[in-house]
């Protein structure tokens, strides 16, 4: 389906405010009511508005996984799980998970239960937040049989799915009727960090070896790799179903946003700003990239291979406001798949291109 072809990648760099910049990013969550992303940022939580501006989410802090549930943001901080009201940003819940060695991934059932993985302890905790003033926890899996990282509540199958670290990393299931653990899939990738789903029930996993994102259908078969050149150490991903966009913590220092074929996705926001058009694709002598600048700006345009290596620079100039057209008829590249990347002062737009 065309919906799942990669259309654009937007990398928002930390240039908005020096005091509000990405640092030690591990997890991203989408707050649909406010149309914003919330980012765990070491000793703080950042809120990224729809226009790309960053602000502090109150005085909240998160070190690893986060989940939005029932008007609250729940976040792992050390050996604790904390809850923050999404509107006021005030802390409304806190619980210390006894014996936890390295809390990492977090999942929720949309009601009153959370689950946290213990990366070093090979355990899974269940947290009941029915009474926010007196939350309770218990270890529901004492031995995962692998190093657990990201975790997801698969409601239709009444199970948890968690991904694992290591080579040929596994995706495992926890049956919520008896908390038994089974292996769903042994993958061909290593060090899986995050897992999430789109509105069609397809699963996305982030992995470090090779670094990238892989999509599986709803029964975790038929993988389709979403190629993201230059990605490094992709962490706890978030698929924002309401805007068909995937947020990827990238190398701990920024967040990569992948928009899919939907007018409400993040690609539409930046494309509208620059009025960007690209085609025909595969490349012909008539292919070009056209864009609009509202202000004077330094623009860099280059072609990269799938490993993220610059193959050909097309433009690197300070340009006045106006409409521009970059012809692609003179590119000298072997047949294959490449990425056309335009770096602006507001981020990076990237398009997949084919040379035949």
C-alpha cells in the first residue's frame, strides 16, 4: 500500500533555544490533544510543538521510557515510574520499583496498568495506577530469557510484546492470562531498542545493528525495511497514529521524524513551508527539485547513498527569498536507490530517489 512508502524525513536540529535542546534523548511520546511530542531528555522532558519549537514540560524529568495514558504522562526516572498531569505538568504519581536494576521500556493498557522492563534484571514489572496516590507494583515476569528493552501492550491478543538486545535479537510475548513468555520471532538484526504500531496494526522496531527501522505486518511476518540513511542508535520510537508520523530518537542528540502518505503528517508541515516538489521519480532528464524561500537562507542539497554517504553535492549557497528549481538531469550515479537531502535552517527534508 502506498501509505507505507517512505515519503519524507524531517530532522529537527537543536537550534531553537540553547536552553531547550535535545540531550540524552531516549524516548518520545505523542500527546494527541495538544498535537505535540514529548521527549525524555536526560534531566528534563521537552515538549515539541507542531511548529517545531521546543519548551520544557514543567520540571518533569525522564531517563528512559514514557507513556501517555488517561491525561497523564508516565515516565521512567532511575528506579522510579513517575506520573505528570499533561495539562498542568505537575507530578501526580511516583513509585519506586523494588529491586529494579535498569528500568528501560514502558507500556500501558490505556486504562490503569503500566509495564516496565528491567534491562539488567531480565524482569518485567506491572504497575497499577488505579489509585494514583497509592500505586502498587509487582514482578510479573521474573526471567524474560533475554535482555528486555522496548515493550508494547498488544490488546487484541491480550499480551505484551517486548524486544530484546543482542545479535539475532528476539521479539517475545507475555501472555497476560498467566504471564508465560514465548518467542514470537528471532530476527536477523541486533540490539532492538523500541517497538510500536501504526493504525493498521503493523509493527515497527528500531535496531542498532544494522541501524534502522523495520516494519512487520500485524502477525509479525513479511518485514519491510524503512531505510533511514545516517541514522545512529535509534532508541524508543513512537508512532503517532493520529498524524501518521514516526518519531525516532537518534543517537541521543536529536529526534528524527518520518512522515507517511497522509496530509496531516509532519512532512506536510515542512513541505507547506517550503512548497517543495520533486519528480519525476525514477530520475529522468526532466526531473527536478523545486522549492520556495520566504526569507534569505543558506540551503544545502546533496544526494546520499543508503549508508548516508554524500555522493554528489548539488547546491550549497546563501539564497534570497524566491522560487528555485534544481535540475537533476546532470547527475552521474550508478543505478540504484539514493536519497535527495535538502538542508534548510528549519530542518532537513529528504526524499527517496531511484536511478535506472
